[in-house]
C-alpha cells in the first residue's frame, strides 16, 4: 500500500494561483523534492497535501485512507502529518514551549509524551536555550526552526516542508540539512522549494512543476540521466546587428540542434540554452552561423544539467507548447 497517493488534484486561490490535475504516488520513505519557479504555487500544494486546505478536485490518500473522507478520518490522518510552513504562525505572546505544547495537545499527544517530545524537538532544532522566550523575541531563523520543532510533535509519518531554508541563517541551514537527512531515513519528507540547488542533494526524487502542472516526477538519477542523453550547451553571444528572433530561428533550424530556449540578455550579451544531438562539429557550426547572422560568440560551454537546469529547460518547453 502506498504511503501517499495523489489522484488528479486541482485547487485555485483567489489570487489566481493554482495547481492542476496533479497525480503522483510515493511508496517508500525518503526525501522528495517538489520544485518550481512560483513559490505561491508550491505553498498551495504543500497546504493541500497537509490538509490545511482541501483540494477543489481529486483525492489525497495516506496509507490508503482518503484525507477528507470524513471529519473523524481527516483528524486522524492530520495528526500523523507534520507541516513546516514558509513563515511562522505562532502567537507572539506565547513562549516557545507554550506554543509547542499547544501544538502537541492539538495533535492529541498526552501531557507526559508531549513534554518529552518538545524537549527532543528543541534539541534537534538547536532551540533548547530559547524555550522560555516569547515567540516575538525570536529571530527569523529561530522562528523557522520553531516550525520544524512543531512539525515533529506527535511523531508524524510524513513531514511536509514549504521553503526549507526561508529566513534561515547559514549556520542553522547546515544543521537543518542534517535534520532533514535524518528524517528522510525514518519518514516520508516532502520539500517544496523554488531553489533546487539548495535542496536537491538531499532528495532521492524530484517533482518539477510549472504553471501549476506537474512536468516530471521520478528518481533524480534517472531524470538527470534521461535529460543528459542529449548534449546541452550554453551559448553566450553579442548579437550586434543580428536580430534576436532571427538568430534563435536560425539556430533552431540547424542540423544537430534539437531545441533552443531560455535566452537571457544582460548588457548586450545574450545567453542561449541549446540542446544538441551530438557535440561533434557543433562548436564550429554554431560559431559560423552566429558570425553569418552578424553576431559574435563570447563563449560556448557544453554542460551536464543539474536539477535547476532541468527545471528551467522543462519549464521553457512547457511554455512553448
């Protein structure tokens, strides 16, 4: 039986943020990264997955039980889901330990277990010496770590984290990476982040979203191997007299070039991402074409794509469809 199965969920916020027809299945514990350029879309997805907001369409199943099948079942399932929001939500007038105790009691944790779990959570997040401080007095980094501490109460099976390192300083970031890695060995961890380069090293699987759609969901090694079967390059040019659109069209029609995308222009220099079927002979072919179009090649680098690059590439392809 799957730990988490998501079937065709969709949800729309009043601001126009949406997720559309998202389906995936998680069968094993581990760390799963959900990456996309739009942070609001990722926040919406994280809130729907943890039950803070019901999907407009579709179903979410934890261990075969539908999240919103009944009020009683919803309450039971949500007790076993930990959630780390992008920003903290505690009352500023409570001390940290009071806020955590409130969360533990809401999850139905008995008083003695709650005290022990709070102590352990504070130790894991490096906040033991802040337990009696008012939440208002904590730094932004400490407030984010407090959200991590609260997510661990009740010993959840699944932990959903929205922007894992938002407002977190560098020293705390390293400690949180260790905590996330440890959790991934014992639980199912879902990370939602706009910045895959911060988190992809932690993840076994990657899900890539664009415009509220799920473009890919597979093991990171397999995804990178599949995308890197072709040859990728970054072409940096001075366009000079060349028309940008004409240059892009000419490149896309060149033998050996599969796709041309993600152009970025800064100070008269344009970066163009190329996907080629081979590397052989491409340097001279591309250089000659750019010169014929009135431009100048500043550099041409052949690269192996990481998850951030793959996200940019797939989002660019999605926009062209």
